[in-house]
């Protein structure tokens, strides 16, 4: 366990400001202990969703654990959502993490996703329709940008490790963790996929699955050469797309980094049309070989002079509203590209 962490992440973590997304479940408790044993500095961030009777007990235990090791514990209570819990929870969670990054200058955000999580994600994408990049799923290391324009790394040091290995490793040390009873709810699709498919496959074919994700990661890097980020400012992203089949892939990856997950249908539409609004939240538009992604704004009247400057610069119509609202000049984009 120690060697794997050192090889994949140590050089990017040591002497850095690291924030661990913590729940006190098996996976995050294992990563917590691994960071301690490898002398890697970090603080923790926990979201209390208040859905289970033991949620408050977990929060108290997390505070005590952090205090015992001289770490800072950032904890927030989530609101109650009536619908789309998983999507809303993810949006809230990452907004919380990024607010901490903006405020405290954390350079790396660490999550405890492990090999089984990666397999579950792949299976969920597979049944909806996905290409090689999407099937590769979670990346060990990726660059993200907060709404305030602060760049940080999202890192998943345990992606090559199975849950069974983590459990055995913690038990050998006599360490305590909490079991999330929500993982047993059959009404949640991911739980059903884990129980019926991912868990049996991991039990029988863990080594082969691990190797396959290694090959997929190599393929992903080659495929991602089909597009490149050329401008990022606030929530504006401009990408140069080098292959006609890469529009949907470029939008999917970029929106994921911005906190929005495209459905299979949305990804198909984005790949085919020059101007799309997804989730009533994001405008995705093309101009030449450039792909523009901005928050979708309505009710903004643009001055004629600004509108004309954007037209001459080749800035798509829906993008112009965001540029005007945020004070980003059309000429800046032309210069940077």
C-alpha cells in the first residue's frame, strides 16, 4: 500500500497544501492513515448530509480524529434536497471544497475513490453509451479551476487499490471506520450495479481489472490530444478541437471539471450541433475550430458596439452575454487564441 501511494502521488503531495475529502468511511479512513504514515501534510473536509442516524456521530469522530493529529477539520451541513439528491450533493460538495481552496490556498484536493468505484463508474457509463475516454472514467490526477480562477489538482491516490485491500490494511492496524448504510439502498442505481456486477467482478478478477484501467488510461491520454484548452477565465472555457469527432468528448470532459455531468443524450447533441444549452445552466457553442463553454445567461441586453465587436471576433451569441456580464473583452479571446 505504501509503495503504491509513493509511486503515484508522493512527489505531487509532499510539501504541498492538501485537502482530503473525508467521510470516515473505509476508503477515506484508509487514505487518511496512509497520508499520516507517509508524512504528507493535509487537512480534512467533511459534508454532513444528515441522512443517517450516525451522521452526527461520524462528524464528532472526524473532528476528534483531526484534533488528535493536529489537523484542521472543515465541516459543513448540507441542505435538504427534495429531488436529484446525488447531483445536488455532488454540486454542493465540490462547491464547498473549492471555497476552501479559494480561502485557504490548498493546492491539491484528494478523494478516496478506489478501484471498485472506478469499475462501477465505467459500468454506469457503459449501459448509457460511452466512448473510450468516458469508460476510462476517473483520472488519478487532473487539473481543475475554481470559480475564482484558482487552479488546483484533483487527485485520487487509491484508484489502483481494491476495497478488500483497504479493509485488510485497516484491520491489520486495528483502526476504526464507519460503514455507510446508504450503500445498501437498492433504489440507488449505483448500489445495484455494485451488488450485482461490480463487486462479483472485483472479487474474481481484480488484477485483470486493474491492468485494464492502466491500458485505458494510456489510451485516454492519446485521445485527449484531439483537443486542448486555450483560454480559461472565471467559468469561461475555450478549447481548440482538432478532430471532427472530438466535440462531444471535449465538452464532456470540460463540463465535468466545471461540476456538470452530461447525460448520454446531451453528449450526443453537443457532438452534433453548433449551439446547445445543457441542463438550463451551460451554453456550449462552436466557432470555427473553437468550442466555447460558459454559464447560460438570459435577460441581458448587449450594447450594440459590444455585440458588433464580438461578431467580428467570431464569438458565438450565447457566449457574448456571459462575457459582457463578467467584463471579459472579446478582443482578449482573439489575442489569446
